[in-house]
């Protein structure tokens, strides 16, 4: 899609997918179906929808077959790592075997081979009105004329009530351009905190126990759902101006702090910007944007500092830059799995 004009471009039915963004999209969809079909509460209508998806084109069935092959091929390395960690000689540091086992399990979890951790995501997708897969972005126009840009791996639910226009950010990140309506405040609930506005432009990102709000235009009130005694919430709030950000968690709101809009909102232009950030956090950010996973196997490199501006649709260029700049070595197992050593 083109974020300059807000219009979406859909791929032609049955068109080529090899090596491009459509291939990434189909892999993400296949991965989502793999998760859902393992659930105990999958409904007949969902199985019928999967059958329809699978038969839509050879590219769809090819993405499904490729995912199943990848999952099968990765199970044996995980088993081998586990066996090695159990029989390693006593003189070998235990941490080494644990790291190898953790890496193997991370690989399996990264591509969806183990279903232990997908429960929250399945629930969020089930109650959401709009969902994006990892690496997918989408622009929505709401009934009141407000627009929402969803980052990858994001789930939203809409719940207007009590004279308010309400959006629940179940996971991920979204940018809101709110149509001004003094009689109907616009509220985005991000779990640990909420943003309340009348008409403005801002983003909200939800992580496990933290909500981050960043303002591009107008004023935004950020309220933390603070819980002081385990029963009743004790809100704490701060008002943000353009170029400011705040974080809400169980302890209240921290901020405001100044942010660079070119960095905070770069994803809207298909870019990601790093300024003096450790490699471990860079990889975590990249994994939120791309289908598949980059796995760092070199503990010593985790704190090496990275700066740069990268295009989100060119993952190979990003990995090449990390290799040249940091001296790490990349092993590409598939287009969706890269190991950094």
C-alpha cells in the first residue's frame, strides 16, 4: 500500500509471489492459519474459510506447503540441541548447552512450530475487528471520518459507547488521525493506559505491560490504569504536545519526553530508524516488522550499537548492513529465518 495517499493496492488474484511482498503476506497468512487450526475451539466455518483460502491460487497452496516443510525441517535441529544439552560432558559450561537449546526453541517458536505461546494472539484475533500480520500495514477510515494506520502484527477492536468513540488496541501499534468532534471524545485504550483526544494525530503502541503514546499534532491526555492496592485503579495522567511521548504502566505515567517524529513515525513511510541502539533491541524491532524471524546467537554482540535508516521492504539490505558494520555473520536458513552469529 502507498502511505503517501492512504490507498491500498491489492495483488492480482493468482499473481506471482516469489521473492516479493506478496510472498511474505501469504507466508504470514499461512502461519496464522497454522496457529488457528491447532486450537481446540476452531469452528467448522473457520475450517471452511481455510479450505477456501488454500484453494484460492497455487501461490496460496504453495505458501501452506512451504510452511509445513519448514516446520518439519526445523524440528530435528531442536531435538538434537535438546539431546546435546542433556548429554554434554560436565566440563562444558551448562550455559552453552542452554543457549543452544534456547536458540533451537526460539527458531521453532519464531516460525510457529510450537503452539504453546500463541494463546493470547488467538484470543486477540478472535475479538478484534481489524488485524494485521507481521510485516503487513493497513489504513482504515472509521465511520466518523477518522483514519487509522495499523503497523504490522496489530489488532484493534472498536467499541463506541457512552458518547465516546473508542478503540481498543489489543496488541501492536497504530497511528490515529482523529476528526475533531467536541461532543464525542476519541479514546484509545492500550491496556496499561489510554489516550483521550478531541481531534489530533498521534500513535499508540502496546507491549505486554506498557503503553506508549506519541503525539504528532494537537494535544493528547494519557491516563494510566494504575492499580495501587490490587482492587481499584488509581489513574495518573499527563498531557502531551506535538513531539512528545509518554509511557503508562502499572506504576503510572512517565513523561513527557521529547521524541524525534522522523524516528517515531518512520514505519508509516516504510522505514525504520535506529540511533545508537543496542543490536538486541534492533533485532526485536525488526522482528515486529518482518514475517519470520532474525535470531541472534552471539551474546557478545547483543550490546553493540547500531545507527541507520533502513527500508522495511528490503530485509536483506538491513542484514548486509549489520554484517558489514558490526562484524556479525548471517546464515539465511530460509527467506523467513536468519541466524546472526
